[in-house]
C-alpha cells in the first residue's frame, strides 16, 4: 500500500471514536437517503402508473389539435382499423380505440352533463383500469349493445342502478342531435371524484352510430409495461403514423402535464429536506477534519520544515476525508439497499396511509424499487459535500508558517 | 566552498510594546564540511539564525546564501523544495509521525523526495542501521525511547544525504548517554560525508564536539572560536 495512503488510513483511527461518530452520521444519512429516494421513486412510479392506467395510457394517437381543443370534429378516421394496424405493427396487444363526446344524461327525474367514451369492450381493459373497477353489475359486453357503465357518484346523482335506463342527448359529428336510450350495465368507482361523477363508457360501435362518427374516433390509446417501453413505443408509433397527415402522437408527459409538475413540486420539497441532512453531515465532517488538522499543527509544522509542501499536506487531509467518505458511501449504500430491499419485498406503510393513498387511487402499501440510481445518488451527494467541507481544513494549511506551527502546543 | 553565508541579517520581533532584536546585523560564513555550534543563552538569537539559514524564517533585511544560492528572496514552495533536497533538520522535539513506524517515517520523506518505491525500503533500512536502529524499523515512536526517536528523526533528516544539517537543541531531551551517541553520529557523518553541521545549543557537552563555536548574545555574534578538527 502506498505510504501516503497508509498514513491517511492510520490518521483516521488516531481518534477512532470521533471517526466512528462521523462515519455513523454519514452512514445513517446515506441509509436514510437511499431509502427515502427509493421510496419516492417508487411512489412516483406508482403515481404515474396509476394515473395513466385509469384512462390515459402511456401514449395516444390523436388528430392534430384535439389534445388542446377537444373538438368533436377533430377525429381520427377509421379508428378501429388504425388501432388494429398499430397492434400488428407494434406487436402489442395493449392498443385500443376510443371516441369521446360530451352529452346530457337523464334519468327519470334528474339530468347531468358527462363525458361519454366509446370504447372497444374487449380491449379497453388492456389500456384502462376502469373495467376492473366496476363495483356493481358488469362491464360492457363485447359487441355494440346499447348499454353504459357510469361512475358511482353519477349513479347516485341520477339515482339509477344497474338495469335502469338512461337517456343520452348530445351533438353528433355532423352537428345534428344525437340521442339514445341506454341500459346501465355496471357502476365503477375509481376513487377519483371527477371520473366517478362525470364519466361514462359505451361500446365504440354504438357510440359511432349515435354520434354519426362514420367509423371515426378520437384516440388510439397505447399502454406500455413501463416508462422505458413507453418511450420506445412513442418513437416507433411516430414513425408508423408519419404517413397519415393530421395525426399526431402524444406521450404521457404531454397528455398529463400536471403529473410531472406534481412530481417536480414534491421532489423540490423533498430535496430541500435532503439538502439540510447533507449539510448537517458536511458540518460533521468539517468539524472532524478541522479538529484533526488543528491538533496536528505542530506535526504539520515539523514536516513542512522538512520540506513537505502545504499542498501535499492538504492532499493528505483530502485523502483522509475521501477514505472516510468512501466507507460512509459503501456502508450507507449497502445498508440502504438492504433496508430498501426488505421494504421492496414486504411493502412500506404507516398508520393513516390507507386513507391518504385512497384519495389518489394508490395502493395502501408502497414497494420501493432497489435500483442503481436511487441507491447511489444520495451517498454520492454526501460524499461530494464531505469532500467540499474538507477543503477548508486542507486549504488552511497553506497559511501555516512552519516556525509558528512548531511552537503550537 | 562556502556552505552557508549570512550577510548583515536583521530580524526584529514585537512582543507587546517591546521590540526584540533577535538578529542584529549578523554576518556568518560556514565552510563546506564545517561543524559549527551556535551557543547563546535563551533568547540570544541562535534558533532565529538557524531558522533563517533553513529558510523557515525570512529576515527583515540581509541575505542568506546556501551553497552559492541566495534563498532569502525565494518563494515558499522554492524554500520547501530546498529544505527537502539540500537541508536536513533535526529538532529538539523529535516529532515523528506517531502512526508510522520508524521505517515508514523515513520512507515518507523519501516518497516526497521522489525516490522510487523499490529503493525507499532499502535506503530506509540502511540509514536506520547507520544511526544504530537496526531491527527497530517496525516500531512506532511510542514504542521507542527518546534517544531512539531522536535517532529516527536524524535518519529522516539525513536520508537524502543533505549537504547541510541544521539541528536545534538536538540533545535537549536526551540523557547524557544518548546525547553522546547522537553527537558521535553527527561527527561520523561530518567526517565520512563532508556534511556541514550547524547546531544551536547551550549544552556544553555538545559544544565540545564542535570544530567552531560561535557565541551569540542579544542577536549579535560576540565570539567565533575555532576549536579542534575531528
């Protein structure tokens, strides 16, 4: 082992209790950071997944301008055929067509406005969680029957149950009245009040007949397994629809801009707290290294008198910090990964989490993923700021005068 | 050839309201291979003169020349390089690095001097043998006596075979037996390698070893006595 490295290592253990305390602070903060960042990443993944899984999907093919204007006439022609061709070209089952319109829904004594989605009953469950959230009755049967599934709040507002009839009144693609009587086949409950109050689904073929769509629709929804696959599918789909003028592909970020903003806002507040933790650890390192330099003033004076430059001594102090930081990094990252791994297998929850997560349609237990980036990013930041905090004690040696240093007690 | 030349050196310290002339127009020449003792009562200026010769302290005025090179106008890093390669320092307090063994203390300085790793261990063992510490190379300072520690400090100072050795009260913390041993080692090195020694001391036994005894008082040289040759 290089003698400077040996010296730095042994210097660390001159006051082993102090080194252990500093290492403990580093390791503890690293474990906390690894676990919290992993938990956060897990939570964000879950938030994105759950939000997109309800209806949006990871990407959609739409007519240009539809995303912002939502005009009935901004349609995708022959939408079922387009969905089928994308399914074939992408070699992916999770592709479903949709058409959307606003209408009035009336029961015998009440009327409410709602958004009606025409869906492919056989495919919708592959891109949306709504078919699985039917709490009463059944989801739409395959085919084009005049039936409807509505949200639980809307059902309560209209005072209807399964088997009851609801009259729909809206405006067709050609501007004429669109009207139909449908039977409630099921009532879903997503936990998202806006959806439960204002969304209903009918079979796509029936929708196209009622709203005079002539085979057109508004969205081809594509669901990916994860965000990495979503990025690849978006790119590939863009290539596939490039020949269809007027069609655009939007990824989940464009479809749900609020989602990323919410994540960013949450990350900002979390990283502020992490920053405070890192600063506390950095001060602990600064204290340790400053003490270590101050109590060796005489020794440093002697070796400087022998001709060893302050820069070399400064590098020795930095090397000592680097060794301590490395131990804190490895210890914290490994223990942090183990703690995270345990929660990845068993899930993480705390009292009151059930009610909190239910509001966001999230499961009551979070399973933080053990991944490379969340495991190393926190400890790396701690390591970096430990090194930064050691700069002052190291640079201080440049102002040390050997004669005065040798007189130090 | 002149190993050390000091021309009209002055250095004043301020102690509260009082100004203390540590060096008062000091002129000194030391020939190569000289063995000089600076003798003075406490506060007489011998350590200040030694520090000025070693580039540890910059005089207020005057010039210091080492082996024909003027050093009082050198930068800190140039002075550090000079001390590392040309001057060996031995201090009253040995101040070895406590976490390194005797051999590693010597090797550390050699590493900084750029001695290749394969030569360091061999040279360190040789010099430790030369100062009478054969077999003690693996001991840490806390496991050695004061005399042994001072010998390691001497080995550390001499390993690069400097032309000039500056020693400040090197025997102050040693018993008489260890002190004699150390001085005999200095004499031997002076004789065998023509190493120039300038030793600040007020120990009469150390002065007895000197070829030349320079007496100082209140920052001035008040006596320059040529003694015997070794």
